[in-house]
C-alpha cells in the first residue's frame, strides 16, 4: 500500500510540474484555502464554541460562588446575634407595659382605704365624739368604679 501511495504522489507531482507557473500558483492557492477552511471548520470553530461554553459555565459557577459567599456571610452575621433577641425584646415591651399598668393601679388604689384602716378610722371617730354610735355594720359588695367594667373583663 505504501508503494501505491508513492506512485500516486509521484503522478500528482508530475502533473503539477507539467503545468505552467501561474496554474501551479493557482492550484497551490486553492489547496491552501481549502486547508485553511478545513481547519477552521473542523478544528477552530468547535474549539471556539467549546471555549464559549466553558466561559459561560465559569460565569455561572462564579455567580453561584458569590451567592454562597453572601449566604455564608448572612449566616455568620445571624450566628453572632443574640438568639433570644426576639424574646428579650418582647419581654422588655411587656415589662414597660406592666410598669405603666402598675402605675395606673397605684394611682387608682392610692385613694382607697382598706377595711382594716376603715375600722380604725371609725373607731377613732366614734371614740372622739360622744353623741355618735354605730347602728349597723355590714360588708357590702364593691361598687363599680367604671361604667365600661364588666365581670368578663376580669382576668386572674
């Protein structure tokens, strides 16, 4: 087979040598253009397409890495915060509300007299004035101080 190839190449060389110089240059130009186009078609274009594909993959992976870094930074920041922050904030709000309610209760109850104090006051008043005497003593239920107050509003 090697000899057949050599014979064909020798025949091709003889045919080329038989042509004049301008025809040989034209044939050489056609062969070169065909070789360059063959290289571009079969080698260069697929490589360029593969390079473009790989660049897009690198871009996608880069954006994924950036997203993971942002998520990691957010998780790190969250881990450094107080895990009970929400509960502590709510507790502080409730403590402020309780302080306000305690102050309102103290303002309302400041003018009230307990039954023991009332007994002492009545005993003192009756002891000072000789014409006064206790006719009746009874423990009545408490009267409503506010009109919008009902027993349903009471929570214990």
